[in-house]
């Protein structure tokens, strides 16, 4: 039997950054140093849910966004993207699922294996970057990723705490081949990711989801629903907390968050339920009560309506074992 995680015994966790890194965190993450000599263009179609590209030397276009040394590019998958030296650069390689790579026929400068966790044209290439794909797990963590723009280039000034020391650490660790090195790299990527996202959310270029939490009327409503997602919230209740009329609050919330208040609450409840189903042995009735549904039937109906699956399909064999 799998015990209920300690953090969830006391309260449901709705810290989205913590939830992204909770549970399994990065495990066997794909990490690679890429060294390219212009002109170059590489298409990535690996379907990864979240990717960090850290520019350590030179510059590149990530889709149409320009990135220079010191910048961190956050990419929300699974949409493919292209990294190239500039407009019109010929495609030299395509990276597919499981990091399978191929080059178009006739390619005369195809990137190749350069040694341990390193790939590209040569060790002295003008453009260098670290690429890490993050295997997002859990419903609450997935909510955070869904709230991000498809491609964001973060300059050092955009991130409240500069990640340069972590980038240097990760770059150095990529060259090591010691026992347990994959675990070290996974944890280094965990730390880099949370540092970048936390700094981004607190900085001047924060995404709309983070800005909504700073809104003096929307922020308290979000905090209240996250603190007690099982409460029988109504738009009128939330409006009173925000000091607005029901109609004015609903408009303000939808403009800031992108969906109506109760739709946001439903998605939160189902994400929390999904995490409890995957990570604990709690009964469906207990989970339903914890996230604000009166019965297992009501929770199942909400899952089918909103996500097209029954909640029992999310239960891992280990979690369901007695």
C-alpha cells in the first residue's frame, strides 16, 4: 500500500511551482549541450511538455524569438520548434521522439555526436546552448505549464534571481561520467527550472497567470479557492471577498485569468483529484470530498465532462494496490 504523501495529509498542495517539482520530479531528463556553427537550423519535434534552452555562447532564433548568451528560453510543448542562426538558414537536422535524429538528404553539414552529452558541428562552434527537456508529472504542475506562453525568451533582467551559477554548474556536470551522474543532472535541472520560473513569475516580465495573482481583486479570490478548494464557492462569495459586484468581479476575473471563476475552480479541483489518484491510495469517495464533490459519481461525471476520461483510469496500479 502506498501511504498518502506527508504534505497531502495536512492539506491539499496548490503551490504550482512546488507541485511541478513534487513527486517524481525530473527522472531521466534529456540534457544535451549543442554546439552549432552558423549558418544552421535544427527542427525539434520530440513532443516534450516543457523545455529550457540556455544560451551560453553566441545567438540564435528560437522560432521567431531572438536569444543571446545569458538568455533562457522556456518552451511549452508539445508544439515543435526550430532553432536557427537566422532567417533562411538551411535545415540540417530534425530531432523526433526519444531524441531520434535524422538529416534531410543532401545535408553537407549535419550535426553529429561530439562526445559525452554533446552534439553539433564542433567543440569551438560559435553558438553554444544547453537544452533540457522536462517530463512534467501531475495535474497541478501541468496547470502551471498550460498557463505559460508557447515561447518565452528571458533576459537576465527578466528573472529576479539570475540563474548563471546554476547554468555553470549544469554545464560542468554535463562533462562528468561518474556513478549516479544522471541523478545529479536531474536534480540540477530541477533547481534550474524552479529558479528560472520563480524568478520569472516575480519579475517585471511575468506571464499573465502570475500577474493575475498580483491583481488586488482577482488575487484574493485565487488565493481563497486554492486555500480551500472543497468549499462551496459561488461567484457571489468570491466577489464579496474582492470588494466588487458579482458582474464586475466575473468580468475582471475572466479578463485576468482567461476563464470564468467557476471554470477555473473546476479545473483546479480536477487537477488536485488527478494528483491524489496517481499518488495516493485514498478511495474515490475520500478524494471527491477533499476536492469539493459530494460523491464519487459527481467527481466521475466532472472528469468525463471536462476531460473525457473516468478518474479510475488515472489511478496507477501501485496506488490502487492494497
